[in-house]
């Protein structure tokens, strides 16, 4: 029983890591007033760039660097569209998500002559391994564990974090105090892209390859975690762990074969609905979320 519980907790952590990275990016951008429907695209771009870096340099750390650059690049694109040109933030996000899907397919064929997956690349652990050493031997797991506490400290204690909160709640007041709303939002959205991309980087290097649309909607689940967590890092992190636990429970119950597979597949979604309906209550987003300013 204890062995099964330990396996369940370990699997929960591994599943939660991409959610934690993506949700941290979502919290940062949305606290600055920019809608984060782009998390899926940020993750997918990070996964592809990480695969390129690891494949061509033979070093997973180069994959991490290129993955961060890819996410930051698309974060900058979203920032320019919504802040400089004041495009509708939801339309811009949808366009970026679709663009990333198309670009990754195009460059996947260009780089690896395949429309479905890349060759095996170097990662931080053994492919498909799930033991304690394999999990905690991956440095991205440790970064994922720490990302929400660090973000909470940044938002609550640093000058940049205070300004992010100010431009997300009362941009007019921030402007009167001499704060550049545009500059703070640019920084928050680009950092959001880089943070969220680490979720895709983790997936690609953990699986040792890139596969078409491998993020499979995890960016949207991370955004749900942001809302569930009421736009605070620690609560969003708890939401990520809850969603990951539901997915891990589904895998374990499905493997045991004690319940019909259709019923088991419903577990994560039912838990999500129960959590959102019963725990969140009246979630109040940042007051200036979605508003073009500056």
C-alpha cells in the first residue's frame, strides 16, 4: 500500500512539473493585465526549440537555453501585438497558438524530414523511467518545485513585482506615479513566455524527442489552474498539483482494471469541475486584465 502511495505521489510530481511552469507564466502575465491564452503556444515552442538545441548540440542544457529563447520570442510577439498595436488579447493569443502549431510542423519536416516526431535527443534522465532517482535527478523537476514560491516572493516583495501588480490593477494610478505601464507589461509577458516554455522543455527532454502537438492542451489546463488559484502563485501551484494528482490517479486506476475505462477517464475532469464549482467561488481577476493601456 505504501509503495503504491509513493508511486502515486511520484507520478503526481512528474505530471505537475509542466503545469507548474506554464501556470507560473500565466500568473505573471495576467497579474500585469495581459490575457494568457498563449500558454499552449509558449509550451509547444519551448518543446520544439529544446529538441533542436539538444539534437544539434548534443547537450540538454543547450536545449533548455533554446527553449527559453523560443518562449521569450513568442512572448515578445504577443507583447508587441497587444501592447504596441493594442490588438485584442484573445485574438492575438489564438493566432499565436495556431502559428506555433504550423511552424513546428513546418520546421519538424525541414529539420528531421518527419511530420510526426523528431529523432531521439539527449535529456536529463532515462526514457520512460519513473523512479525516485530518475525524477529527482532531473534538474528541471527541482526548478519546477521552486518556481511558484520564488514567483510568489517576486510578486510580493520585489519592486518589479509590485509594479506588475499595480499595472494589472490600476494602470492609471501607476502612470501618475511615473511607472511605464508598457515597459512593465513587456517584461512580464516576455518572462511569461520564457517560464511557460520550460513546461514544454521538460516534456521534450523527459521524453527525449518532440512529437507533433505534444503539449496536448496542458497550457489550457495550466490557465485553469491560474484561475482556480485566483491569480496567486501558491494557490495556482496547489491547483496544478490537484490536476496532476487526478491524472496520476486515473493512470493507476486504469492500470488496475477495477473500473470501466470510460468512467476512469472522467476522473480528472470531474475533480476539476468539482474544484472549480466548490472551491473557487467568486474568482475576481486583476481589474485591468484584458485592457489595452499605455
